[in-house]
C-alpha cells in the first residue's frame, strides 16, 4: 500500500486499525455494541458488501479510511480498487473478489467471526504477491480469539521488486 499511499504511507497502520476496530470481536454488553456484531447488522440491513460491487465502494459507504486526510483516504480507496488486479490464495479469485466473498460467507454464518486485516510484503512472489485469506485463524498471539484473517499485499513506495537483504553483523 505504501506504493499507493506515497508520502501518506505513515497512515497505513491507522487505516488498518480503523478496519480492525470496525470488524472487532464483540465486547459483550449492549452498551458496547459494535465491531463484527454491528457490521453484521449493517450488512443484513443494507447489503453493503455484494458480489459485483467494488470493495472500494463498500469502504466508501462505511466511511473507512482516514477521514481527516482526504488525499490519504482517496489513495486508500485507489489501493482497494487495485485489489481486483491482484491475485489471491483463493483459487480462481482475484484479491478483491476473494475478500468480498470471504466477508459475505462470514456474514452468512450464524455467528460471524471478527475480521482481522493485516498486511504483508508482496515482494518475492508466491502467495505473498497477492491477497491472503485464512477463514479461521489466530492472527494475534495475545488474544485467544479466532478470526477471519485477511492479509493485504503491500510494497514500499519505491516499488523495489525484492525485499531488502538483512545486513550481516
């Protein structure tokens, strides 16, 4: 995403945090309604995510991204639109389609899992070159919580083809 975000790449973590809070595990009380329970209710009522609708459009409808910085937000939306050109680890699906279908399948479950959005270095090829989806995983070692895990491919804004080699000591 750094490649798309350019000088706004410092916002990448904040944008992923925004996604992760919106799709977070439930907290238990009615006063703390939010996260995946709220997202499931919004999906049921409005059908925000839909096959054939761009992930960018769904994110815009939910006002995801850094609303305080319109340039960064619009670059984030451009990144999401580009995911349709990226591969995924789901056979026969591009990155965008794989994400949307995974979210729809999750929302259709009796008890949807929270969704954890992560990122990985797409340089070097293999599965890392595209979106990676794991339907049931534990991405956070400090939480005993199963998630739908969606990892987004990113590279630095320099666009180098290979990760930097570690310096020898």
